[in-house]
């Protein structure tokens, strides 16, 4: 028997009907009046649902307040029933809303197929009894999304084939264009109403131009605005004599288009008054048409915009200065000759504006970048495109530096290049840091390879792998699992599900050749030992002849005891930081209780870690010796805090010595980095290169930094922004002092509390003692510095303090 043959005719007929519907709707909406758009969209929804067998169709538009809520503007349902609410918030469809704003189509064949992050969307769809749903973003060109077209079923689930979705996209585009025209028409009517309202204001002058006679009629306000006498006849020649010669072509062109094409007049220009003053005028007008349909007169109004023009020029100058001050800016003519450099560029390169003027930027070349880099740069910008990259340049002093540059062509109205603008950032320090990090990673890899830990090799091209016994023990890989890549599959199946994506991303970087080494910590479900924490380092070893597969080797170790100790220490320090401290008489006792919490907490944590090590069958004596050393150091630190705080409060001087402040900050950041990671806070530190040493007491300055950092972390924990971040910056505002700024993007400091922050026993925390900032201010004052707080304009708080430069002190970069 021959196989049964399906009849494609019904499918083709249905497709033909759908294509006919799309073509019919597209032609129907081309010249559709704005007042008919809503009616025709709803009729199209009906026809679409009937043709495709859909249960409903919705059209939602973002509300006027922004894309935070949806407004149901068009709805059709096959069956009578409850209508969806007129407005829904972004909280009801958070995942789908984000997808649509990114111009992605949301196809839901079954609610069970929605990703985990769409749990709230799934719940909302179920509330409305929806089985399947298709949401298409509505947008015109590159403009923002204005809404969505929704189609769905409530009776059965259905597929959304890609060819159908593409055709429905065409319909969504037709709807979007029609809605955009409707909005434009509405905006035009509103604009006309505003123009009429402006004409009634005392500051506007009304006028009318008769095209046939060339004479103007003008109100007294308009005559005063242009300097005409009350009885003076205003001809076109008289009006032209007032207009600035450089602007007459613009004005004349606008009037000509009004006469010949009936266009509205909207022009800004200068006039020269009889007393020599120049005045900026904005004229708006619309033609009036005669019986023949030709424009016969122009009615309009004019206003004085001189002050606005002056303000705009000042704002442009101020904005230019503000925007360019933090980065280097270089402007050249089309031939590449420098016509402008800003102050930042001169500071960085050492060349003054006069020395740069007329020169070619090649004078900054160090010779380290290949000629191909500059050829690519020039080809890109002369072709009207933006070039981004890094350049290795030379300062006037001969010092080499790296800069990240964005160079853009400036085009005139005709599309011709008039100038090139380069915006550049000094990334020398970042490059040094990256090089140091790469060297550190290389040393770490060499150390782990020789440490005898769990070792493995994988050849993805040959599909072979090797595991040593220690690796099998750590990961619980049975001896009979050895063929091909089965050990890799076994390991992958036992990685904790929440960490699998992170590991996959890191491995992909290695496979793509983006990095040569990856290091990651993750949770592992050991077959017999349960949940374990593993530290994993993998290095690229080579690539197959075809280039599509790689060979890797790596080491792995069990860090579960270390993780438990870290979490226990973290929990203990967190509890201590939030426990009410006993208030005793006098500022001295309160300061001691507050300042001793850190060293005593460190002693306790080290003791607990030592106890855990002693419980092991073969304790690591070197680790125990390091722990005892830490306990002794923290004990000495606690004694020094007591002695120095006592002398400080008795107005006795502390022990000041030259200190590397960036290094000290790095030490303090290492103490709080684990706590910050637990709270999901980002710590960023930036220090200007070549800072000199400061004069200070190391222990007291550590305590000040800890107090300010912990306060910032608590503020972010309470106020939780979407991306909490603490920034520590160190720079030298003048030759005598160094300034440290600790900023956060939290809720900021209430105005009522800002003036009292440094008062003893004043606190804004529910469990605070109110001594931290008071003691910190006393310590900074003893260092001949200042400590203050302020709210950042962009949001968040900033605590700043200054310290004097040590006599003759030179920093590491000096």
C-alpha cells in the first residue's frame, strides 16, 4: 500500500484568506482618518479572531505616565463574558513587559512553558483563564514601544507557528502606524489650541499678511515688538529692512513655502531695531485659503525670544563645560588638525592648548600601536562612523600612558564631515591593574598545578578525559565511570542546579577563547557526602586542528570547611554589629566598647576557626600558626586602641607616622568584602596614581574607615536600591592634603539628621549606640583633618575626610 496523502488545499485556502485579510486591512488603514482608527482596529480584531479561531484580542497602550502600566484601549472577545480591567500595572506582567519593551515577541503555547522568572505573569494569565497567548510589540521605526497587540485562547492551548507570527507582525505594524498617526493628529490639534491661546497673551503680537497686496496688518503689541509706529503702513519691503541680513533667506523661504505650498510658518530670526539693538523673534503662522483653494493670506503671531536665546546659549556653554570636564576632549578639522583641546587633556598630556593648536594628533603617538590601528581609525571616522578603541600615547614629559578613546565625526545638514571629536579616558592604572591580575593568576595556576590537589584533563576534540584519584574522591566519581566524556557528564549532573549556569558561562568563555584561565567556586552535590563547596581552576591547553574544540586541564579542591568557617564568622560579626552596646558613664567607656568590637570579634572568629582545624584528624599546623599570629596581632591592636583612645580623649597626641593611604584602604576593604558580598553590595575603589603618603595612626584610621563603610552598608541594606554600590575614591585636591570620599547610592541622609550626625549618642539606626561617627570625627580632628557628610545630587550619601600629607612623603607611584 502506498502512504496516505494529505490534502494541502484547505491549508492553502486558509492561508489565502489570511493573506487577503492582511492585504485588505493594510490598504484600509493607509489613508484612514484619525477619527476612524479605533473603530477599524476593533473590527479588524473581530475578523482576525473569527478567521484564526481565537477567543479574544486585546490592544494595550502604555499609560501617559510612562511604560509602568497598561491601558486597555481595544478589546474583542468571541464569547460574552467579563472584560479585562481597563488598566493593569507592570507588577502583573513584569517579565512580558520587559520583553516587549525590548521589542521581543512573547509566544505562550502553554502556561507551563513559561520560564521561572515569569511566575507572576503565569499567575496573572491563569487568573483571566488564558490558555495560550501571543503578544506583539507596537512600535514605529526606531521610536519607543507604545503598546502591544495580544491574541489568545481561553478554551484550548494552541501553537504559534513562526510564519503566522511574521504575518501577524505585519498587522501589528499596521495598527502601530495607525495609532501613531492618530497620536500625531491629536498632538497637532493640541498644538493649534496652544497657538491660539498664546495669541491671546499680552506678550504676543498678532499679525496678518495679505499675499495679494504684500501688506501686513498688526496689533499694537506686534507693532511695538517690531518697532513700527501706530499709523505706519507695513509693507514687505519695510519688514525685510528690519530682518537681519543673515536671516532673511530663512524667513523668505518660509514665506515662499507658505504661499506656494500652503505650509505653516514656523521660523526664528533676528531683527535690527532703530536704536541698534538686536532682538530675536519667533513667528508662527498658518495660511488662510480663498475660494479657489489657493492661500490668499497668512495669519500668525510673533513673540520676543531674545532672553530665551541668551539663556539657551549660556546653558549650552555650561553643559559643554560640565560634560567635558571629567574626560579629555580633542576636536580636529576634517584634515586632522587640532582646533581644540580641553583642560583635562592638557593636564593629562602635558601639552597646552597653544602647543596643540594646528598640530596633528600623531604627535602623541608612542609607536607602540601598529599602523593598522590608525588606518582602521581613519577609515572608520572618514566613513561617517564612530571609532572606539585604546591607544598607547606619549606625554610631553615622555611618560607613556593608555587611553580609551571614542572618536566621532560631526556632520552638517548635508551630511558632510565638519570636525572630528575625540572623547578620551586615561586607563593607564586600569591596564596596570589588569596586568598585575594576569600575573597573579598565572602564579596561582602554577601553584595549584604543583599542589597535588584533584587534577583532570579533558580533550573535547578526542572526547577523552583523565582524572586522578583525588579528583574522583572529591567529586565522588565511581571507578567504572571513565569512558569518553562520561566523567564530565557525571560531574555536571552533580553541580548544584543554582550554580550550573554560572559554571556554564565561565566554561563557554574558555571554549570561545575569550580567556585562558577560569576560577570559580560553586556548590556540589556529592553522591555520598551531600552538599560540598568546591574551588575550581581550569586553564586552556590547546585547540583542535579544526579550531572548534579545545583541550583543558585544571585542579579542584574541597573548600567546605573554609566556607562553613566564613559563614559562621560572617554570622557572628553581623550579630555583634547589630547588638545594642551597653551604655556606660562617660564618653571614654562608650568609645572603648564601640572601637573594641572589631578586634575582639576578629579574635573570636580566629579562635573558632582554630577550634575547627583542631577537630580535624590531621590539623594543618601552618594554618594554626597563622591563626595564632592573627589572634596576637588583633590582641595588640585592641590594646593599642585602648591606649590611644585614652590619650586621644585626654587631649594627648596619637602616634603619627607616614602611611600609604590606598594600601590601608585596601586592607580595610578586605575585611568587609565578604560581608558586602553576602549583602549583594558592590565595592568600588579608585585612587589617583602617585599619591603621596599621609601622616596618621594606622589603627585609628582603620577604625574610621570601618565605621564609615559599615554605616554605608547598613544604609544600603535598609534602603536596597536595584544595584547597591559603595564607591571609595582617594585623590589629592591640593599639594597639602589627601581627600577620601565614601559614597553610596542608598536613600541618603534625612535633612533633619544631617546637622546632628556627629553628636555623641545620636543615631538613625534602630540598634545603634550613636558613638561611631562622634569618635571618628574626634580621630580625624586629632590628625589635623576634617570629617563631614553630604547628600549626593544623584542620590545617596557621601562621607568625606581629609588628612595632611606626610612631610617629604612620596607614594608608590611618585
